[in-house]
């Protein structure tokens, strides 16, 4: 089921999105060589507490996961694509870090992700993260009334494939609203002109995931949550929650 939001609901979702944006900013500012992933999670928790928001990630337990998710951020380092559990790992110079974060405020959710380097960035990592953001921007630009889900998927996939990167099969964006994951699914690759027609009031999380080695294969780590690239190459993840409006795409998870 795809829920069409009222303009007032979208405004409320914007407030949840601002909390997510502040949390990601706090995490990025806290990240540095020697800082643990748990400390990054605590930085995000502090922002949620201050805003009076809760986390849709914390204790989330989909059918395929062995245990509920234990944190408010996903912290995925280097060859981890998504769903990394924050633990005692301390960041090293040159690490590539993807942080995914959500917030629930007054019953509405926001969801966003960013990838960045710690310390001295590798040129290949800069290109990878920049391409993830470019793919996200392309997907957002296609998120207009009258277009279809396939137009977003095609825009995202074209940027990723043109740069020579892999796209993990079966993972992509989704609807957002009262819960973090709603219909419809938003693939990161597809045919233009296919799929559900976009309408004013739909809210989507668009989230490209890229694999540097060019392959699409991945595997689940022993924790049952973290997905890692099969070839050991690095990965990047970019995401925003976007409202479809007659005036154009409205990004809800920017400051």
C-alpha cells in the first residue's frame, strides 16, 4: 500500500528529517581517527534525545535478522555496504564510513545516509562517494509527478553503471511515512517509463548503494545484519527522504 501524504503531513515529516540531518552532522563531526563506532552512535542518540525523537532503527527486527538492531545508526566501514552494527571498532586513517540514520518525531519518520572518509581520503574513495551523491541527485531530479518509479531507478542506475560501479542486487529505496519502510520499493536500477506513477504527496527514500569493484555480489556477515562486498572492494551509500510535490522534489532530510 502506498500512502499519499497531505501537505501538513509532509511538513511534519520535514521536522523529523531535520532531526536526522542534525544527527548525521553530529556523527560526521565526531568521527575521527581513534573514535569508536559506538561513540558515533552515542553522538546520534544525543541529538535524538535533545529533539524528543525516537529511533526507527533501534530494536528494529525484520524477519530475516537474527536479533533486533541494537543501535540508532548503521555504521558501515570500508567493504561494508549497509547495516553495519556500531561496535568497539576504532576508526583508522583512510577509512571510508557510511552512516545511515533515522528519526521518528510526532509519529512521522525520516531516513538518510551519508558516506565520508576519515583522515586522509583515498582518491578512489572520493570518486566513489561523489558518485553515490551524484546518483542520489539524479534520482531526486527524476522524482516528479507524472514520472514513474522506473524513471528514478533508471536515473540512479545510469550514474552508477556509467562510473563502472556495482549495485547490490535486491537493495534500494522505499516509501517513508508513519513507519520507516513503506511501499513502494524504489530500485537502484530499472527501465525508464515502468512502474508506479509518481503523485503529489508520495514520500520516498531514494538510496543508491555502490560497490567499487564493479560486481553486484555481497554476503551477510556473521552478525546477520552487515552486508559486505564479495570482492572486498569498498562501498558507498547515499540517501535522502524526498516528498513528491507539484512544485518539484522536496528533500526532507537536509538541514
